[in-house]
C-alpha cells in the first residue's frame, strides 16, 4: 500500500518542480523567453543589405550593374545570387554579386554584380538579391526584391 502512495507523492512533486521551472523561463519582463541581449542583436541586425543601384522603379537596360553593400552574413564565399525576372515571373537573367572586400565580417561590405539580358515585352519586373544560403536550413533564406521597369 505504501509503495503506490509514495509513487504518487513523488510524481506530484516532480510535476510541481517542472511547472515552477517553466514559469521562470517566461518572466513578465521577457515573455518571449529569449535573453534581452538576443532581442537587441536582432534589432541591430535588421538592416542587412543596402542597394545603391538600381533604385526601386528605375528603368533598367542591359547590361545591368547592381551595386550596394551587405553585411557579411549575406554572402557565402564572397558571393550571392542575383535574378532578374519580368512581371510574369519569367527569368530574364541570373548572375552573381561579388564582395569588393573582406566579407567574413558582420559589417557592411560593398558588392557589385552584372546581368546581361534581352529586354522583355513586359514593361516591369523584379530584381531579386538572394542571401546565399548553402545550408539545408530554409529558415536562414532571405531575399530583397526591387521592382524595376524595362523600355
């Protein structure tokens, strides 16, 4: 008889201990459970890529030079993919943007890329700058889409 009662008491104690541990992980000051330094780092990293050319809505011609700067995490081996497509999603050109400096940093690193294409019948499309992600972790994918126009 004593054995089942002792087992039940132990199980109750274990359950209460687990509940107490869970309540500490999500204190009122930090409901996400993430360390505050992690939240600040995410805010600081919000801006990852800046594009000088082309500007959104700009008329582009071939060859198209793409310039800007991106934080080192955007690159893999100093490069990242560029895609130019028309407004129907047809790919007009694929290329690579390359770092113009040491890319293994969290700082901004200038880049340049060049795309050669035949102007489509459509008058608009998108330039897509993709974060190079060689891993299998899709949650690390990212891209910047810049609307462009064609003549």
